[in-house]
């Protein structure tokens, strides 16, 4: 709804889809009893930030 309200482009919706897929993959593959796996998932969230940054950057140019 936020994208519709602010007239976002296809890049916004693509980034939202990729971020959503990344987070769903993390949830379904998480081994809650393995601290190493939990840490790996936590630290891979920088990818979410990169996706959001690049989408924002792409929108401006």
C-alpha cells in the first residue's frame, strides 16, 4: 500500500519482493538449536540493507 500511495516504480516492487523472499528463506531454513546457523542468518541481513539501498539509489537515477 505504501508503494501505491507514493507512486513507486517497478524497481521498488522488485526490491520488496526480493527482500521478502530473502526473509522467508531465512525463516524456513533457520535451525533455532544451532547458534552458528542463527548467527549466519543474522549477519546475512546486511544483504537486506544493500537491496534497499540499491533500490533507493536506482530510483534517483
